[in-house]
C-alpha cells in the first residue's frame, strides 16, 4: 500500500497545483516514507515544490519532548534554512505571521485514532487559521492504527479543549484526512481543503486492522511505542487524569497501569466479576513495575498489563479499551471508596476542570465511577447512543 506522502512524492500531477505556491509542512517524527526518509527531507528535495516553512505539533517536529505540557521553541532549520514554527510552545494556534509564510500547508501527521491525541486539535486549528487568511490545507493521509471501531462518550458542548477538538467519541475510527473533511463541514469553514488519499488501505484486514504490519512503526509521540499501545490508548489515556501510573517511566507506557497501594489480582478478579463482557478481545496479566520517572517514580507498583499483540487472543471487534479502563476505575472505587483516584492538577493548560473530565469531554464517566449504585449497564445506556450517532455522522466523510 501507499501512504499519502508516497503518492504525493511519486505522482507529479498531484503536485501540479502547487506550481508557484509557497509550501509549508506540518509534521512530526513519524512523518516518514516507506524507506524512512523524513517527509521534510523528501519534500525539500522535490524540484517543483517551493518549501518555505515547517511546523511541529506537540512533542515537536523532532519528537524530543517526552512528557505532556513540555513546550517546543521556534527555530531555524540549520540545513534547509527555513523557519520551523512550534504549535506547542508560546501558541497552540498558528499566528497570522506564521500563516503568512505559506500559501499551501501540507499536513503529514500520524494519528492514533483517539480524540484526546492533540494532533487532531492542531489540524482543526490550522484549518481555522487557513480559512481566516485564505490559505489552502492539504492532508497527506495516513492509516488510523486503531482501525474503524467506535467507542466512548461524545464530547459535550462546552467541553472543547486542546485534548477535545469537537463532538466525537474517544475512539473515532477516522483518518486525519477524513477528520479534516468533518471539521470543514461541521465548523462551516470556507477553506480550500484537499486530501491526498492512501492507496490500498484495508482497515478491516487482519492482522493489523488499520495498521499495515509490513510497515515500520515510528513513534508519533515519545510514548507511542507500538501498535499495542495504539490499540489500548483510547482507554489507557484516561490514566493521565488519575493518580494511577500509566507506565510512563517504563518501556511499555500506556499499555499497563498500577500503583504501589493496590492489589492487582483482586482488582482483576473484581473487574471480571463486574463486567466480563467488557474484557473481551485481549488478555489481562498481573504485573509489577517501577517507574524511573513520572508518577510513583522509584516505587514498586502492582498493576495490570493489557495484551493485544497475539492474534490468537486479540479480537479487534470485541476489544473495548475505553470500557476496560473505566471498569478498572470502578472496581478500585468499589474496593476502596476513599481512594484518591482523580488527579487534581493543571492539565493541558486547563486549571478549573478536572483532567479526567477534560479527557472524557464531560463529567459523566467520573460520576459513573464515583456512584456506588451505578452499574456497567448504566454506563452502556448513556454511551451506546453516542457511539451509534457517531457511526452515522461520520459515514459521509469516510474515504476508504
């Protein structure tokens, strides 16, 4: 198969509309071709493209920033001599001066298929800025490694943030190119937008179910280490809003969770008793780990690891990462009602709302966890209508 960047590089007719135009690229470390050439280098080498600027999202164009809320500066590329603007530094939205540096912005970002992954929000922001200043945006499309399944509550009105770009569920099942069309339509943007589509993407095909496993995985962000993380992320990302470790400071972040003061075996037993139907499609294993940095640094944590790598165990259609993680919170809350589960801190520059609520696009998940009388069926009752509505709403924008 071919990603959008490869079709763009190989077919001069796709680039023909760029004649005489100043071109910028928004990219990150996973913006590479099949032979692992970075898109910035590959595009800069094209004789018919005038590259005038580059942009980096959260974690930077080079992806050197390990944690959230670690900003990247603007700088001058030492080899190409073009400005590299940070969209996760002094600003999150491109300024008019930044937008003045190009006529057409190429967006080549590998997403993880989860609403909270901030590259989606950055796409929205650059589309809005381009619409205001009469510029064009092209997405060089890439696979959604989490595939087409939909899961989670829809972000509620008024809960938009840098980790919540719009009213979609946690696991949206779309590519960046498709999401761009959705943003343009739902926001009513007057912008020249186009997608250089992939060729041969099969999101329902085993074993990758969205990710072509013959391709090299390059981390799109420092803690997105592999396909297993991408599959689990729509659930494990909620750990960022809790006092439980999500495995940062280990070699398998966002594939496991735990803390020094929980009993993992009891937690697993209670999860299986409460809602075994939410634990399908994967294998859960009791584990122990000691983070070298971040939450519970240097402390032995008991925890649970989510295994989705073995095709004999992994069931793509049955796996429910968001419900699985919600169930872990519920089981812990029932075991220890006073457990200080929710982490109260400034999260993605929001100071007045709990991180767990920002992550979920509203308080409903937290309220369900904290209500001792609320059952798994109660959470399903408010979530399934959101999932069904999104499956219909996204349909006109699917390109594959």
